C-alpha cells in the first residue's frame, strides 16, 4: 500500500511539473507584436497615448504583448531625412505601422506596399486617395475635418452673433486647402458672413500675418485643416489675445492649451478608436477588409478664461452649446 502511494505521489509530482512547464511554454509562445508609429508633430502624441490606452484595454499591453517603435518627423528638417527615418522603421519589419495623419501615411505608402498601415485622423478621404492607392494596405480613422468646416463657421456665428468679417487661414501646402476653401465659402454664403482668405506656408508666416493685423480688423478667425497650423495656432495665442481675435480651432486639446474654442474630436479619442482597428490587423484581418471609420465623438470645447479676455459677452444659452469647458467663467 505504501509503495502504491509512493508511485501515485511521483505520478502527481511529474504531472504537476509538466503542467507548469507547459504553462511556461505557452507564456513564452505568446506573440510580441511590433507596432511602428510615425508622428508628425508634438500635439499628435495624444493620438499615440489614446492608441496605447485602447490597446491596453484590449489586453495588448506594452512590453507583454506589444512593443512600440516610434518615429518623430519633427526631429528632422527635410523630406529626404523623413524618408530615411521611415525606411529605417520599415527595415525593423513591424507587424503594423500606425500613422498620425495624411503626411505620415503618404511617406509609408511611398516606401512600402506590404506593411499594413492604420492611420489616425485624416481630413479628407476624397481628396487624399489613401485607401485607393494601388498596391497599398491601408485603413484608418477619419478625423472628419473637411466635413465640419461649415459647422465650425456656424458655431462661430452663434458664439459671436455680430461677427461678419471672418479671416480664413489656409496652409498653402496642404492638399485639402482648395476644397476646404470651397467648403468655407459655401457655408459663409448661407450664414451671411464675409470671408477673407489668407494662405501661409509656415508657422513663421502665420505669426508675421497676425502681427500686421489691427485689433478689431476681423471679428473672428477660422484655420482650415493642416497639421502645420495645429501647433502654430496655439503658439500664437498671446498674439491672438493681443489682437483680440477670436479663433475657432479644430481639437479640444487646443482649447485645453488656452485657445478660445474648438469643434472636433480629440486626438486621444481618435487613438482610442483606432486601437480596435489595430488589434484586428494584428489578429490577421487585412486592412483592405476594414472600413474607414468616422470619429465617434465630435464636440465643442470652450475656454472660459481665454474668452473673458475678449470684448464679448457670452450668454448662458451660448455656454450651453459646448460639451467641454476649460478655465474659469466670470460671473
């Protein structure tokens, strides 16, 4: 009997050891995916933060299931240098490359037709043939920018009912600019406001243009979609306050940084939404099988502290237009 018990004990011990070994092997066999990320400017890092948070919630935690290889285009000066960074990323053979806008997406498409691409936030899928580009494997999240130009102009007139002269700032290099101007003019004709379109090629151009304005020369300013203008607008905030010029921005992050108001979907929310698409690509779903998604949560954000520096009065009804508020409202 004792001998039988001893044999049974040894069998259970061996079985337990094999089970532990098998479990250990399964953990070692879990794929560690490599996700390349191409980022154009500083503000777009919020998209990456949203992406990581979204993947974490899906069980794809950094270090355990995925590793990230980021490329920052704002660290170099020329297109040639950007292309070199992109080629270096592709040489690392990532499972998927996530891009934070149209410019970044084009760079990857030009360098490879085999690496799956998921873009986070592109202004116009009609003007920018990202998905239809022959030979590429691309999908992603639209930021809805081209579709809300008219709504931004409308909200500007609702916050500033007396606004009649609107300064439109356009990026002369952005591929969507021509169509964006058409959209703005169409909305202006319905709203009964006059547009004055000025094109700039760089943040320095924008600063120089704003410095020549007189306070009250324009009632409000509306920047058109452009990754160059995203940072430049908030960088010029002291100048905008000095000129007493209201600006309707593109993203809540700009308002959090001090801009008067913005209508759009946050970078973080775009990244969170894109995480589901990235997870499906990692599961083996071809990007071409995934539809382009419209942003989930477009909202108006206002900064009460910044608005209080303008010679305007915002009523309770006007405050109620917003879904996000920053700063302190004067009573």
